[in-house]
């Protein structure tokens, strides 16, 4: 049955600002969904309050509302667009589902004649209300853990008495495991039960018997209205039950599941999906499996929407779940739709993988001082990476190389733990770095049986680790000039980096690379094709691997490289890697726009990134996608293969920028601002010389490399002092100190965590106003795209401040200084492309805090506020295709736009919530106000100094 022709206009609800538990995977889903609907000639109206997303880009929908996600906003939109027939709430995470339910309860959809598609109210209620869900499972004969619903403190005590410990407390209607906890002992029960009841909007929790040590699996399903169901992907959590799946290391396809158990699991999942309501769309189902030979299955939960895992499954299989789920919601059946990758088979097929993917989460505990770093039922990670390889070992190594935590992979980098007690503790209380600790435990000689007993991680995974360590030991017995080709090839096939092999044989990384070239052990590229090469794939989506040479009958030898290089002129865009505090979705926005602009200039575009949640890693964003770590060795091999005109580094945040020096050293052209200019902005000594030359004031500062030097500087500079390390992002390690004791303590700590770093000590301008400007420069002309004033005083990180566009109380004299300084610095740094400059204003003098010649966090916000494609213009300038003077700038903004930070402190109890120079926010929303009399502005302004921590 073809699409429902009565649908002419659809409202999509987005997920709002990024918080822990709900990140940019919903930007990816929403963007795909909007495109999917518009392909059908149907109008799209979209609401989302997050300015940093591609989803809220003017090109994505017919009408976009950057408004708070409330029923008040929904009513305003429905009044303005009476033509809306349907609402799609499944693309915006839990936020969109909850808002949709609230609007339904208030009768809003009924009043405006709007119907819900992609899910029905019953499905949401049954899956979110723990009691209803439990009863449903019982009715359809799907096993579940012994559990009881509890709505009061007293009832909770009775249940605990009946079940015994350990227990799991799960609040109803929450996201990312908010309020969920495992209770191991009686003494903790009261506090954790109260927390759970408070976290649930309906003050209800499910208390169930903890299935500690059971294995955890997820299935991603799609269903059409004819009840056809396909299982897109099976995902196995390497970590057993007890760790939130968003914090688990996950593997696809499932590795340790027997076929009969997998078939039973499929049957249960299909039964569950068919019984929760009458709707067409996507679903995510989670199961626990007993770790014995019986392999008992227990259903944990089902989410009737696209999820974090469906973004992962889409990237793992190449099957665009959100896109197809949207078509199903519009009335299509699976057999009527085309497989988007092969373009020749139907969507009613289950992808087959001839490779393995490993996802590892990325945490930011350093931003949450005092946070409990052990992992449990409440999600704590801020992002994730995915590695694709021909084996589990290769994919695992690639994922660890993608994390950007100064590790080169598992082991072989001299950074492992060597203390027995510390290793045992980190394994016992699941730590964020356990993926490395397992390797360290094996290297120390702790038996696999003991590691399994502590962690309950399946022996199959532990044996894979052991093989890696055995190989490392064997290679370590050779020198670089005696290493046999077979061993080198095996190490590369198992994912070891050149740096790691160099560590094993005691030489330089470049020597290993040279050895690989002479031995012809070269990286080749394979297609992600959804069907294990049974059909030809039409979309160029690649991962790298190593293969032994094949010998033909005529004696020639070759390896099968599936990435065909064209003779077109090419540009590589480096992505920003995993999301983290200080570098989030706004850089994905910039990368995507950079790719599109380069295509408009006639280039073949190549994207390199390893973040499965993003639009930049969608299979049809760039002309070619390499799903690879943003890690030197991988990038260099791709550059050698593709031979591009140059590489764009200024759109991928600090991740891409950090590689500029290497690219420059190897003679690879950096598109836009040169490495020397990028380095000049980062090097405080050189930068202050430039400012002095340009006669631009900056706070007095000095550079120290030891605690003694810092102490001597303090006498000259005077307290308060702002201390910050060089080359870091998001204010990492920044702090304001007010006396020598604090100074010494902080300097010693910093040098311990970032050894060899140069520390900058600035005299802190107490009580100053902070402002920032973004501009585009072509080396001759400068156009300032926006000047923002922060509501919070100088000293709160710019990413944590409420930024107002345009400024609300800077006089003409100050504004003129900001404009003059911006133009002088942009030209002085020989900027080609984007630049962001931060200012401190005291006694009407504008001082420079820092300049970043790259895309900044605020660029998408300014672009959305003014309705102009600034990244597109900046990329064309970087490519030398246009001058700044070629563009007709016409910013449109009535009143003011405020970029409001959003925090995820609720995930961390007992954490210091005070704001300071180190960034802590996980996302942002945009607020439009007509004038400064607005109550919301008044409230923000009155609280501005409350949070400053020194």
C-alpha cells in the first residue's frame, strides 16, 4: 500500500538541547526524517530549541521554529499553520515523546485535527509505564525479571524485604537512566528509593531483582502497517547487566549469542513490537540473557522511537533507520521502499555484516569535580566513537584510537596501569577506562578466569584481549629491522597502530610506516554495503583494513581495494571526533556546511570522522565518507590514497586543529588559515607580541612551567590570577586563584595531569564584562558576523555564559574598539576563513582574552539568529573561490537572541555546580526576546553573578 495521500503537512518535534542521555543522534534522526518527508512533496514544519544542529537549518524544513519545547509553543505553531495534518514525535528522543503525550492529554492534537504518526499513544504509555509493560509481557508470554511497581516509600520497603538485595530501582518516564540505581545493601536503599521517586514525573518506580552478571543485548527493529517486521541489527553489550547501555562498550553484530537463542530473541522482539500498539516505525528492544548454558532470555524494555542505538545501528549497517522509519510512518510498506545503499534491493531485507563494529563511550568526568566515576544504571557519558574492522580486535583498536584521550590503542604505549590493587578495584567497580584496564590486567598476569569472575565479561571477549597481548609480547622480541612481514601484517590486521608497534620494537613511528611501505603492508579500504557484497553498493562509505596479498595465476600479486580514486579535484574535511564538553554538535554543523559549500565549488568532498551520532557521518552527506579515527596514521593513509588539493581543519574544533602541525610538516596543504597563523594564536608569547605591535591591550600575563616559576610570576602579576594550560579546549584545567597556596596546589595538579604543558597566568580582570565576536576574513577584507555580550561576568567560561546577540549595554565607544580590534587581529593573523575573538571590558577599555582562527561554538547560533549561511560563505573564502566582498550580507533579527547553556548536573550527585573558567555545559538552547523588558532576560541578568567560582 503506497503512502497516505491525505498527509500534506507534518510537524516534527526535535529533542532540544544536548544533555547526557540525549545527544546529537537525534539531530541525525531529525535531519534524515525531514529530508525523507520532503522527498515525498510533503511540507515539513519543525520545532527544536537547539541552534547548534543541522536539523534546525533553514534548508532542512519549510518552516523552522527555534522555540522552547512546550505545549504553549506547539499551540502557537498549530495556530500559525492550520494545514498541519500529522505530528511525528519519534525523532526527538524522550523529550519529543513526553511533549507529544502532554499535548495529547491536554487535547491539543484533537482540537487542531492533528494525528500522531510513527507511534501511537498506547505504545508510549505501555512502554513507559513500568506496571503496564510488566502486565503486557506476562500476557504475551515474554519472560521478565521479578519486579513490583512502587509509588510510595512504604511500599518500596515491603518490596525490598520480599526480593532481597541487590535490587534495581527504575523510575518511570525518564531518559538516560535518570534516577535509576542498583542497591547492593540495605543502608543505601532509603536514599536511592527517594531519589528514584523524585526523578519520575509521576513519582513511580519499578523495583526489580537485579540480574547482575547477565549478558545484555539490543535489537533494532522496523515495522510497517502490514505488520512486516525486519531486524536491522543485533548489538551485544560487552559489559554485563548493571551498566547503562549508553555507557557500555557495545559490539555489532552480537558475538557470543548461540543461533537458537538469537532466534528466540528475534521472536520475542517481534511479538513485543506487534503487541504494543498499531503503528509503523522503528523500535529498540533490550534483553538480558543468563550467562549459563541455558541462555534464559528476559525482556528489559522497549522504546517505540529511534534511539541512540538506532543511530549506531544505522552507521553500523549502512541502513538509514530514521529515513525508512519516516517513510513507514507516512504509510509506505517495507517492500515498496528501496535499500538506500544498493539502490537495487528493497528495504524489506535484513542487513548482513561482513565486518565488526565496536562502540566505546566518551566521558568527561574531569569537568565534574567530586563526581562518582563508577558506572551504573544512570548514563554518564557525553559522546561515543565507533570503530569498523574486519575483526573484533581491529574494530576495538580503532575505537580506542578514536577516543582522543592520549592513548594510541590498547597497551603498547607505556601508559597502562601497573598497580595490582588499582587494577582490581577498577575492574570491580566498573571504571570509564576499563576497556584499557582489562588489557593491563592480562599484561600483569591476572588469569582470565579471575577477570571474568570480577567483571562477568564473556570469556570470548577476554580471550580476544589475551591474543592481542600475546602478539605484543612476540613483536617486542624483535627490532625494527628484524620484524618479519607476517607479524607486522598480523599486528596491523588486529588494529595495532604504527605508534604502538614502534613502542614494541623501540623505534620511531615514521620508521614503522616506512617499513610498511617497503613490505607493501598497506591500508586498503572496504565498502559498508549492508549486504556483505551480495549486491553492488552505490554509496561510497568506507572503512580501512589490511589484507594479505592475493596471487593470480599469472604470478601478479594484489590486494582488493574497493575505494576507487577519481580524477576530480578533491577536498578532505576533518571531523571533530566524539562529542565532549567544549566540543559538541556545533562542529558537526560546521563540517556538514563545509562539505556542502565545497561541493558547490565543484570539489569532490571527502569526510573523515568516527562519531556515529552525527550528520557528517551520514552515508550521503559527503561524496565519500571514510568512517575512520581522526588519528594521524589513518588520515595520512587516506590522504596518500586520495591525493586531495588540501585538507580543511578549521571546522572540526580542536580535534582537527591539533593535526594541522603534522599536515604542515608533511607538506599537505591546509585549506584556509595556515598552520603558522593557527600556531601564532595558540602561542601566548607570539600572540602577545602581535597584540603589542597592533597596539591592542591585553591583560598582563606570564608563562610558567613549574610551581616555582608560577609563584615568582604571581608577585609581578598580582592576584586574582587566571591559570590555564596551552592547547586545550573548553577551558580544561582553567581556574581563578586568589592566593599563593591555591596557586601552588592548582599548578602542581595541572602539571601532573598534563605533563610538560606551558601554563599561562593572566591577571584576572575582576568584575569585567565579557564579549566575543565572530568574523570571516579573506586575508584582505573582514566581515564581522556577530558580536555577543555575555550576561555573566568575565571568569565564567564563554560556553557556560548566556550570550546576547547583539550586545545589550555596550556603548558606541566600546563597540568601536571591539570592531577595530577584531579587524586588526583577523588581518594580523592572516586569517582565511573564520575567527572567534574573546574580549574583557573594564573601565571602557577592551582587552583581548584570546583569538581562535577557526569555527567556534557560537557560529551556528549567529547563523540561526540572523538567518544567514555563514559557514558556507567562510568555506568558499577558505577555498579561494570567493572574496568576503562577493557576498551580500543581510542579517535579519528582530530584538535579541540569547544563547543559553544547558547543564547535566542531575547525572552527578554531590558535584560542584559553581561555574568558572572551565566549561561544564553539555548543550545549549536559543531564546528570542523582543526587548530587554522581557521577564526571562530580567531573570537571567539578576542571577548573573551568583555562580562564579574562584
